[in-house]
C-alpha cells in the first residue's frame, strides 16, 4: 500500500513505462532528464533515477551492518509532472498508440509518429 492519497482503487493505464527516458515539466527539477526506475499504478507516481532527491536520516543497525547518517535517495513524483523525452526533437512529447500491419500495438510519439524504443 502506498502512503499517498489514492484517487482510484484499481490501477490505471499509464503511457509511461519502466525504462523510458522522461523529462520533468514541473517542480524543482524542471527541465532535467532521467530514466524511470519504477511506477506505482495505484497512486500514479513514478520514481526517476537521480532526480527529486530527498535526504533521509537513518539510524545505525549493527545487526545488518548498516551505518547511520544522512543518505540521499530518490522520491517519487506524480506522473503528471513528467513527460516522455523525444530524442529526435530534444523536447518533451506525448504518447500515442498505432497498430502495425501484423496487428501489434506500439507506442509512438505524437509529434512525429516515430516509434518509441525502450
């Protein structure tokens, strides 16, 4: 279960997938890019590598061999604050879907209809 307030009780369909390169369009990291590490479909939040860093105070645990101190780690951000990054236009883009001739459904960039490669 997540610690964020849930609007939906069932998972929603998200157009951004794990491994996609995204760009922040809002917040303190606006304009910075990173790779999606994980997605929480219930709360519609994503974890982006190296962005939205927060400091966490950790107590030492000698049984596990964990040192105490202040560590920096990524915090999740709502999916509405990120957009997929289009490497051809070097800008944020929207995601659409297209059916190929053999019947497979693929994700495409809305601006130039190029296929999204992960």
